[in-house]
C-alpha cells in the first residue's frame, strides 16, 4: 500500500469519473468499492468511496456532494514519451466538455486539472545553451497542447 494516496471529491459522478480515468491508462483496476446502503448517505447502491489504480498509482474517489470543487491548485502530470502519447491523453481529457488551458494544462470534463507533458521538453528547457532554452520556453508559453517538434524547432533556431 502506498503511503500517500490522492483522494478526489466528486458530486455524485465518482463512479463515472473512475471508469473514465481507468479507460485511459494501462495497468488500471478497481481495488475496493463501498456502496451506499438503504440508510445513505447517498442513493442506495451508488458509490460512497472507491479505490482504484491508474497505471499502478492508487487513487480514491468519494461522492461527497456539491460542497467542494476542483481547482488548478492541484493537478496531475502525465509524463509522455512521444507526441502521439501527448495527443492521445490531451484529446481524451479535453473531450466532452474538457477545457484547454496554456502550457500543457487542461481541465477534464469533471473539472480536474492535468498537465500533459512530453518528457523530451525538459532536455530543451534545461539545455546547455541558455539562449536556445529561452527560445524553447518562449515557444512553450504560447502553446496550449505541447508539441515537441515545435519546441525542438524553436530550440534549434
């Protein structure tokens, strides 16, 4: 069992969100589900809490009600090995009401913030030539979905 587990508060759509996230990531599965009984607090049979894994990382969801919403103050980073992987996650997470933001950030249809990042970008931003790295950083600051080819071209000049 991991020592620190992200715990996500939803307003009555925790099961839908959990299933959506599991459909996106390999090595994902439901670990445990606690459903509401006849005395609630939610509708009988609906999830109260559930634990699951996404690519081996454990998460917990709660149908807690409308009191709390997600903010950009907390986000999950998806480190992508290829541009195709960036495109896959970006397209899936912005679909059906998700919102693009800047510099690889987005909100999914549930309001949860994600950063979809090509790991090759860090080599460019931390390169040995500060001027080249600055050009790559300036290019990144103009993007919504990160494009490693465009960042490389900016780096190369």
